[in-house]
């Protein structure tokens, strides 16, 4: 691909050289004509100048021939330069220069993440440092950016050791135990829990309190995810977490089920899980179950679920999709699968360094999108990288 850039430079050089030869040839033609006039004038002066005039005539004729030759040579170089320019342009067009690169306007931070980051930056601007219980967002690049401003990521074991300080609770929320530790250790909590998550926690806790000893709280989500840990904490650790059909072995289908979902899971996945539970419960009970037996709570965040149809449409309208997300993001994995389902040429990248140039070769339209934990500045960085990708890197 270096060849394309070299050909453009060489073509421009030949154009300049050809133009120079054209100017020189024209100048020599003028000079030759001047010598012819001068020679004729000298001949008119007399026979003494005859020899000199004849010499000037010969010299003028030679310059006319030389000028004509340089004009031809200049025209040839001009044509050669134009050809090199066309060839170089063709190389650029073959690769990246004419691609349309678009960022999905609906992608990026959800309002819960925006609020958490705003609270963190507000405190960092005031004090210069702040503890955060777990990654503030499941995107390592954004975590690195905030860490450079003074944000210190801690885990729950470290929380137990802290005293008399401030700690940020991120959008994922926390179980009751976290608030108890903070109270005991005189820790001021900056609670940036997402309102949608707080509402879900309250619904889980209420259902757990209402359920008799045989009722089961089932949460469709990722085991170990911060939000799921917070939800399980509302049930004194008794909730059952299911991620796939195999996990349903933990559920007693002869007993009532209260089904909830992690807010960032896919709607289609939750619907499929609901159907599986209904089917297994019907077989276990040997009859069709009632709504009281299986209480379904679709607690997926609408800001997340509404992105799915938009991403399908966005993915279909581009040749290649670059999905930008942190590898820890549950929402990122779900939305990536949505894009991949409608556009096989969808690639998951954490940042611009993971882009492989051959993905983009001979493509006209590149779409960039991301998870609810993906910052806009990171997608813009990926866009700039694609726009500025040099031919030599291919």
C-alpha cells in the first residue's frame, strides 16, 4: 500500500517536471525566434556581419528544434504524471479514502452511566481523589481516563478496611450489606445507583417478602455481575440466577416462580427464558400453570431494549459494523449479538488498536456503534482511526 502513496508523489513530481519543460520549451521558441530576427537584422547590416548572422540563424534554428523537442518531452511527462495520479487515486479508492464512516447516534452511555460519571467528576474536581466500589463502568478505556483524574477502584474487601472517606456507588447498585459496612466505618457514600436499578431492587425485595417459604426468586442475568449481586442481596442470597437453559436445573418447577431480569439483558433472551420456564413448569405440574404460579417481571431497561431495533436497522444499512465495547460489559455482549444477527461482518473491538484493516478492504460504508457503557469519545476515536488509516497499514 506504500506503493499507492509513492505513485501519487511520483505523479505529482512528473506533472511539475512536465510543466517546467513546457515553459522552458516555449521560452526557447521565443528565444529562437528572437535569434532569427536578430540574424536577419545582422545580415541587413552588411556582408561583414553575414557570417555572424548566418551563425545566429543556425543557432536560432537549433533552439527552435530543441524547444519543439522539449515541448514534446514536457507533454509526455505531463501525460505520465496524470496517469500516475489516476493510478494513485485508484489505490486510495480501492481501500479507505472513499468510505463513509458513521457513528450510530443512539449508541453510547445510558442516563444511569452518565449520572455516575458526572457525580465522580464533580467530586474529583473538588477533592482530586475518590474511591469507587468496582469499575465505574464496564469499559476499561473510560476507567483509565477517570483513574488519571484521581478515581481509585476498590473491591468489597478493601471497602471493609476504609474509614472516614468518600466512596462512590456506581450505576449497577449495591446489596444492603454495602450500606451497613459504610455506616459502621463512617464512610460517606456518593450513591449513583441507576434509578431503574433501584426500582428493580425494590421490586425484588417486595416479591421476596411476599413470597411464602416455597416461592422462588429467579433472576435472568450474568452470575457475578455487579447489578445481579445487588439484586441477590435483596433476597438474603436466596435468589436463583439463570443465564441459560442449563441453569434452570436449579429451579423447582413444582413451586411458584417470580422471574426478574438484569436490566441490561436482551429482550429476546428474557422472552426465551420465560417460555422455557413455562414449558418446564407445565410438564412438572402436568397442567397449564396460572399467572400466580409464574409471576413474570420484564425489568429490562427500556433505554436498552429500545436500542435493539435501532441497532438492527443501523447494522443492515452498512457493509461493516465496528461494535465498540468493554469486554466486561454484559450489555455490550447482548447488543453485539443483535448486530451480528443481521450483519455477519460485525466485529467486536475494545478500541481502535484491535481493528484489522482487511475487514474494511473494498467496503463503502462503515458503521460504528457501542454499548450503554461505551463513551462517545471512544467511538469518535475509532471513527478518526478509520478515516485516517494510511494505505501503508494495509
